[in-house]
């Protein structure tokens, strides 16, 4: 089973809270929560483990990410 994220908006919670919950099925490793800002220009991303290069589109939306604190197994 893959990792699962549950997001609850303030209009869906009983007390108006925003709730974010996530499990990681790969064992315990300390995580970081990152917010990547929206981007107007195209960019290139190179993966850490396989060295795959991916062209990223322009006008990208802001997104969040939960990578491991250490980059031993990639980002």
C-alpha cells in the first residue's frame, strides 16, 4: 500500500481547523515539510538516485512536499 495523505479544509472540520495527516509505509525516517512557491519560468529537475532529467512546465502552481531529512534515499 502506498503512502496516504488526508487533507481536511477549515470548512470541513468541526472546529474550523485545517488538518493534514500523512503516513509513510517505508519505515520511520524524519521528514521535512516544504512549500515550493509558484513558478513562472520553465525549469529542469534532475533526480538524485536515477539521474533522470525532467523538464518542468512554466506557470507551475505552488505545491507541498514531504522529503526525508537526509537525502540518503533520494529527495
